[in-house]
């Protein structure tokens, strides 16, 4: 599992780094003004549907079914299932895209109701979202083929595809922006173009893996397809509850003063780095592994895999959360404070980072616990929890938005994530699907102690060091604080017995000996 996690994590890290370069360019050019708010809403809608109908619910239902068909019935049966599902997905998403293009003003009146008070910004958001909405069917087909590749233990191509999203947006901002109405229009066209490239990339990777798919095959509701659809329906909410909560954040933020949507976007981008690298990588690698172990009757191995997943998640998420909360201002200033994005915008975004960071370990744990249900074919339980958490997030948003503004929106999301992770873990334990073993009981509290020590040291450094008047000075301060935090956590973790460096080194050596994943 570690080899797969590191393969996905490495490509995701590359994508996140390019994503930061992209966002630095966007912040310098657009700042946190009306065009930025309109583009981020335009980007949010197709991404929401992608994560619900593509990566989230679809993978939760499709990957175990595809893996099972591959093991029990062979490659032809698995390919037939994938082709039938791609046809249905293309038909459904094509219809959804057409409806979205026609009724986009009504859709955005629900997603960003506060924009209606500024007619020009609302009209711009409608125009940009109509461009980006064509990305939806393309990227959902990318998610389908990525699921096929993941089930075949081919993680690299699917994880590398998002790199092209960032490259195309940066290229559009530089090369296309002078020739269209606003930089937001250039970014929107870059989003659409990247979808075609990502789809071509994963399709060729599947072909090289011996699983070339006919994407235009006539759809048919065969028994395996009906079973996937039956499990997928409740999983739309169960697997995508975090994304629904973030969509609720956009609704609430649109009602706050101009710039709130942008502050939350930039803060979320920073928090998404560890969440994407750790959470997405663990969830991607853990689901097919658990599915194979459970279908093979290896329940003890499944328990062990889930324990190690939790342990690895917290080993990386706890220090990341402590560091982000303690050094939010130096980090945001170093990343974004330039051009149209001034000190006030950096401070406003940093406050949201601190709130989001409180929920970072929970966001990651949800990615670990959810496969414990999906691998057993249970998509109903997460959706029940998801419905409750969405309602809770909305209630907390309404409670906090008045006194705390956009920071209250981020805090509500973090608290809702802890409730989500806690309920998933409690039910897994209650059903005997997750037994916390002795190693996890010993190490997790020590990880928390090491992260606390690190957070205190980082907070003191961030307070003592000046932010810096130039971009280079701000980057130096952030690098010093982050580097010191890494050293302190490593030293404290070893001293407290939170992890064994020899064990980690041994796993890395085994990974290199086996070679990279395809």
C-alpha cells in the first residue's frame, strides 16, 4: 500500500505545486476582486459535480465491482462493465451539461445568491460557468478510466493527469488573457481545454495496460451495471459530503462582503495540499486494496490495512494541521502577497487557513474511513451520515457567519468534518469492521503530542520573525518557519516514540527495490 500511496502522493504533490504556481499567478493578476470571485464560482460548480458523480460516488461503487469482475470473471467481463458504465456516464453527464448551459442563471442564483446584488458580477459568473461546465463530462470520464487504472494497480497516469489542468490554466492566463474580455475568460477556456487533454492521457494509459475502452459503446443496463448504479445513488452524498459542505460555504460566502469567496478559495487551496497528497492518495490506494482483501476473505489483513492507513494519515495530517494553524500568515504572505493581492487580503485568507486547519486531520480520516464501508458494498451508511453533516454544516454556517464572517464559514466546515469522521469511525468499530490495534493505540497519542510541541515552536517563530517587506523576504521567513517545524516534529516524534525512522526507511527501501508503480 505504501508504494501506491507514494506514487499517487508524488504526482499529487507535483500537481499541487503547479497549482500553487497557478494560484500565485491568479492572485497577482485578479487579487480578491469581482472577477476572481466570479471565476472561483465558475470553477466550483463543475468540480462539485466531478467529485460527486465522478471521483466520489462513482469510484466508491465502480472500483470494487470492477476489481471483483477482474478477479472472478476475467479481463473481458471487467472491460464490458467499464464500457457500459462509460456509455451511461457520458449520456447522463451530457444531458446534465446541456441543462446546465440552458439554466445556468437559475443554478447560480442558488449557488451564489449574494451575487445577484451585483448584476455585473452575477452576469460574469454565469458566462464563465457556461464555459467551464463543458469540463464536467470530460473529467468524469477521466475519473472512470482512472478507476480502471487504479483497480489494475496502475496509479501514475491517473495521478499525473491533473498536472495538465494547472499547466493549461497558467498558459491561458499568459497567452490567452490579452485576447479575451477578462483574465477570468482566459482561465475558463483553459479549464475546458485541459479536460480534453486529461481524457486522452488516461485513455492511452488504459490502452497500454491492455484495457482499451470503447467510450461510445451503446449503453445497456446489465446486472453488473445495475448493481453499480444501485450503490452509486446513495454514494453521491456519502462520498462527496466534504464537497457539498464546501458548496454550502460558497453559498454563504456569496452573501458576505466582496472578496469572501476568494479568501476562502485561497485558504482552501493551501489546506488542500496536505489533504490532496495524504487524503486522496490514501483513499485511492486503500479502496481497491480493502476490496481485494475482503473479497478474498482476508479480514485480518483488512483490519491491519485500515489501522496502518489511519496511522499514516495522522502521522502526516497532525503536523500539517499544527503547522498551518501556527504559521498561516507567513505562509499566505509568502505565497500570495504580491500584485493585486495585498497584505489585508493575505491576513483575511490566513484567518480562514487557521480555521480550516483545525479540521484537516478529520478531512483526511474521512478519506480513510469511507473505503471501509465502500469496500464492503455499503454506500448507504455514509450517505446517512453525510446528510446529517451537511445539515450540521449549514446550521453552523448560519450561526457563525454573523460574528465571524468568512472565518466562521471555514470553522463550520472544520467542525462538521470532525463529526463526519467521528461517526464513520464509531460505526466501523461498532460493526467490528475496524478494531484499533495495539500499535495504533500506542502511537497516535504520541503523534498528537509531537505535533503539539511542533505547533508551539512554530507559533513562537511566526510571532518573533517579521513577515518581510519583499516577496523574497516573506518566502525566507515562511521557509524558516516550515523547516524548523519539520525538524521539531521529527525530533519530538522520535523522542516520544510516535514513529520509528528505521521502519519508515525500510519501507522506502522496499519501495525502491520493487520499482515504481506503472
